[in-house]
C-alpha cells in the first residue's frame, strides 16, 4: 500500500523524500516496482476477465453465486468468495429487478366521470364525438356543469 502511494505521488515529490516519510527503504521500493506480479495476482487477473465476460453476457444480472455456477459449468474451479472478492474489486454487481408497485387505486372515494359516449363514437354531426370543442362553440348540456 505504501509503495503504491509512492508510485502515485512520485510525479509531485522525489522518491527519496516519499520513502523517508513513509519509512520504507528506496531499495525495497525499487525491488517491489521491478518485481513481476505474483502468480496468484496473475491468476486473479485472468479470472477477473472471465468473470467480467460472464457478467456482461448476463446483461449484468448475475451476482457472485450465478457467476460462480457459470464458471463451474465452464470447468473453472474456484470458490464463490473469491468470485465475490474479484467482482467487488472490479465494481461488478447484479442489477436488481425493480419491485412491482401498484400505481392504480380503483377503490377511491372520488367521483368518476359519467360515460357520456357509451362507446358510440360516431354521431350525425360534422365532427366526431371525441373531437375537442372550442370554448366559444361549446353547447350547454342538460345536467352539465359546463355552460
């Protein structure tokens, strides 16, 4: 963790000062910097790429249990916790389904508009029954609140 911080900050500060501040040796930092990644780290990278591919194939719906099952089907033996750790490290998470929520409340106490058309959409006039009426040419109906 200290060495990674030194790599991130060495553009702004000298390596000698960063190593002295973090109490690490410069030789240790450069040895870490030139050392190849550990076999486990390389295996995690390969497995992480495969996990990301499976996650993308599932349209980001699979979490670690399903990804683990898919890896087992493909012949890759690993633990579910390792899959979960690698997914967490890459920021992969299953998209959850949205909860079904009822938006229509039919049993409300408010008055319902009367069915004036009674499914008779055509009438003998020049315009259909559902056409909007301009406020100046609106006829007064019996029992209507419009006048």
